[in-house]
């Protein structure tokens, strides 16, 4: 009898607790965007179906820039490029609503890199990568499948100008 009362009491507690539980969903496109860039540039991610569907949603110059710096961006099997922590993991963990707020994230990273006296060569490379991220984010948010690129566009070569340097 005592066992039956305990079962009834426990099931009533679960029912009342279950009624109080709220499930919240949050849409965070940041990690998807970073994975989108990595997949299209084939930076350690490979999905032929995805690339076939969305491959021309990013300018070829942007893809070329990311591929050029592949050794700085890729990671896996206990190894990681010098900038993979920043441009994959840190950016993925941030929250930014649009390219302007992503620019502020990149500015924050620039200040951090300066405080560690990062060499100009690395800062220039980071600037080129940041430019790809910022320049294409708003377009990605609209719908990565609608806006397509046909021809070629200017290369995003590293300079001391652009989103990583103001």
C-alpha cells in the first residue's frame, strides 16, 4: 500500500512539474554561417549535395580567399590552424544580428590580436578572412539559396584596410 501511494505521489509531482516546463527555441545562425563558409570553401568540411545546391551563393573571390588561407583555418585530429580558433569556434559562439554587428565582433578580435602584438602578416591575413565573413553575412541571412553569383569579382587580398582594420 505504501508503495502504491509513493507511485501515485511521484506521478502527480511529475505531471505538475511537466506542466510548468517551458521549452524555448532560439535561432542562432552564426554557427551555421561559419559552417556554410567552411563547407563551400572545403575547409575540412565536405558535403557535395550542399555545395551543389549553395555553391554559387558565395562569390568565387570569397571562396578563393578562404581556400588561400586554408592552413590557417582548418582543424581536426588534434591539429588546428593558427586562426581556426578565432574564425570557427569564437565566431560560431558569438551572437550578431547583421553584418554591422559582426563587424563589431571582428573589431573586438582585432583589439585582442593587437594586445598580443600579432605580426602584420597575420593581421593582414585575418583582415582578408574577416572581410569575407562580414561582406557576405547579410546576404546569407536573407536566404542563402536565392542570391547566386555567376562571374568573378574582385579578390579579397589582405591589406591594412577593411573590416578588421578601421
